[in-house]
C-alpha cells in the first residue's frame, strides 16, 4: 500500500485499489482525486468522500462554514495547490482550520506554516463546493493565476519566471473555458474596459457577468495572445478583426470553438462561440412542444415534398428544431443532406456540408450542387437571399422535402418575407407546407421554484401585454416565481423552454398568398383555424408551472419591440 501522507499510511477504502489505480490517484489533480476514487469503487462521489472521511478520521466540513475573510488573506498559490478553504470560527491567531478535497500530508502543514506562521488542522469537503466558493469569491480562474506573478506591465522577468507566467496564463484561459462548459454557456466574451477585463458567459440566452480576479486588466494582452495562439491567428495584428477556430479537448470530448476578435477603445474584444458537435441536441419534446403540436409536425414530416420553415431571431432555437426534424426522419432508405454554417451537431448517417463564403461556396451555390446528389431531404441552414429561396422552393416542387430557417418575428411574416424577396406568390403558395415561429425562454428552476399568490392587478397588466383574455386566468390563485439556489447559480432559472407558433399552410391560404395579402390577414386566418400564438404558448407554459409570467413577458416584449421597428 502506497503511503498517501505522513499522517495516514493506511486508509481502508484505498486498500482495495490496484497499484495502477493508486499511481493514477497520486498523479491526478487534487481536485479530481475523489471523483477518480468514486469511479474505482463504483460508488457516488458523495459516498466516496464520506468513506474517505470516516477511514481517515477527518470530519466533513459544512460548505456554509467556509470563511471568506480568511480566504482572501491566504496566498492564491496555497489555495490552488492544496485545493483548500478556511472555515469560519475555527481559526485564530495561532492556528488555521482548512477544508481540503483530499487527504493532507506533512508537506502541506510545513508550507502553510512557512507562509502564514500558523499551525493547521484539516477537514474534508466536496471538491466542487471548494471550487465554487473560490470561483465565486476570488473570480473564475483565480487559482490558476499564481499570486507570485509580477503583473506590473513593465516588470522584467527571468527566463524561468516568464515560463511560469506563460503556464499561468494557459491555466487561466483553460479554466475560463472549462467553467463556461460546466455552466452550459454557449458564448464567452472577453471585453476590455477602462479599469478591468470583463468576462461574460451567455447562459440560457442571457449574458451573465463572471467574477474575475483583481488586476486582470494588466495581463489582458497576454490572455488575448493566448487565445489567438490557440486559434492560430496573428498575435501581432491588433488593429484588424480576425476570425479563427479552436479544437478544445474537455474530458475526452472535442469542442469546436469559433473565435472572433475586434479592436475596441481599451483593447481587443474576443468572443468565443462554443459548439459541441458530439452533444445530443434537445428534442422538441424536451423543449416543451405540446403533444397536439407534435402531431401536426409529424404529419408534415411524412410528406414526400414541400418546405417547412422555422423562423425567429438569432438564438431562438431554430437549429435545434431543424436537427430534431432530421433525427426524426433519418433512416437507411432516405438520403438526407444538410447545408450549414456552422455545423452545430453531428447527425450519424446524414451528409452534412459546411458552407465557405470566403471561397464563394455559399448557401445558394451549395444547394445547386446538392440537388445533383440525388437527395430525398435537404436541410438549408438559412434562407438569406432571393437566390437561395428560389432554388429551395423549386427543389420542393420537384419532389424534395426541404427544411430551412428565415428571420421574421412570427409565422405569417415568413410568407410575406418571401414575397418581399421577389419570389412568385404562386410558387410560395404551392410549396410552403408549414411555418413554425419560435422563441426560447428560461425554464424556472425546479429545485427552488416557489408558487406565490397572484397579484390581480399585475396579472391583468401582464395578460394585456400578451394580448390574452383575462378570463383565461379565472380560478388561478398561485403562479410560479423564481427564487435562486446553488443548482441554478442563484438565477432562479435553469435550462430553456420553447414557445411555438405553428402555421399549417393549406389550400385555404392559397388566395391570400397569391393576392399578396398582408401578414395580418394571414395571421387572422391562421387564428381562425386554431393557430396558437407565441404569447398563448407562453401563457400555457406558465400555467404548467414551467416558467414565470415575468419571463414570458420579457421575451414577448422583445419580439414586439422588434416588430415595431
């Protein structure tokens, strides 16, 4: 049995491990050892920590007792190296009580005494609790930036110190990206400000400011250069915008990260779009599509030809819907081809094509060539111009089922947008089978959701904004409200939910389209035939307890504002 420290030479839960597993534990990062042990013992991580605590005779620390004041007085190098935090009320002038994520050893006691002049006693705590506490209070990546680094811009370094600084920057950037992935972010923004470098994640469609270490502004250029190196860009070019790609490996999974830089008043702003091609996209059912709407869509997906359009602003889940359609109809007897920019999800068995506008290979050009490939179904990432729209419609009229997206605020607006593009109305009327307008709203966190009494005046005002008959709220006394907990990062929301407005374009719409009637007239007929509006869809999800009325009003108000413009 390998000695894990001068204090503990025999730990019962470690004795059953093979020599190879022991060696892996010894070389693993301290913050990941408990997770590794749990996998070896085939038990939950929480149980592994409890067994380790009992066998080693170390008490488990309560995360609520972590001490922020003492934390800020400890060297960041110690916090990082030993993955530890101090505990409230237990430390004094001569001693420290620290919670760590793995068994301590004598060297740790010696180093802490050397840096603080205090004796130390230890507790154990869950690794993720320690990481979250450090990140929330010192900033994401704080443990990666060695506090011994000289961050002054004009400082001179020895060769060894420069290597240490470079390694710290690399660790910091990796930590920022890893934290974004863990939080489910789709984008990361590095934004230079006058006094600081602001970092923000886009989570569930909204930007969330990330706590960052102090004085990050001083190493801003080093961070930007590291990101450029990862994307194989020119680090000496700081005036012109640059675009690149990063292949980032995380837990054996490779992410495709799209990077964009642009010069601003206080330095280069860098934006990262995180794309996980191997991840399984949400299905329409997971996005909250009602069963009756799913039946409508299923009926259209069985058609041999025609066009299904999904419409909405950027970030409304259009690509998710298209991929859900593709996955549903994918089979060995269908040849399915997609034209995308970028390819966001890999679909086994589907021929996926990436457009490359920089060499003249755009959607329209790709579509022309795809039609020579004997496809049954074609998915076009976006209809941006008359050329692409015209080819797509003619493809549907010659026996192909076509899926695509277009930017409009509602379903009827997609019809008039195609007319505005210059497409012949009779071709639109003959080819469009269905238009789905959608939005993504935040799903209320089920762990901290509260059902609160309804304020009649506030409810009436909100329903008026949504253009919903107040009678539909008759008998409702309580509605869901967000609260905030650890699982939702104190936001009150976790995950997203879809709002859908489905327009089934049948023969009754033919004359309206051919006569170039307004979107308002098309909408009126759609409502008469049972179309549920985005507002009504949102109200339905509120009544189901899946989101808050405030969130629905926020999203719909944004859509109405865009419509007025």
